[in-house]
C-alpha cells in the first residue's frame, strides 16, 4: 500500500464540518504569534535597559578620566 492510495481512500471533511477545525487552527496560530511578539518585546526592553546601563557606565568613566586629567 503506497501513500497515494492511503490519501486517496481518506475522504476530505465536508466544509460544514471542517469550519470549526479551521477556525481553531487560526486561533492557535494567532495565539502563538501573540506569544512570540510578547517575548520579543520583553527581550527588546531588557536589551534597551542593558544598553542604557552601558551608556551610563561609559559616560561615568569618561567623566572620571577627564577629572583625573584636569587634576594632573
């Protein structure tokens, strides 16, 4: 028995019965996309926070070095 005969023997769902399954599949897909977007937003906010902290550290280091140069 090959794959073609198995697929040919399996009847397709009539449209009136397939509707709830299609709607369910779209809902699951939409939920997965929303979860993905939420995770990416959290990662982006964490990345921006880390970048801001690094920028502040660089500015503080520059100010400290300029203060040491002026004192010399």
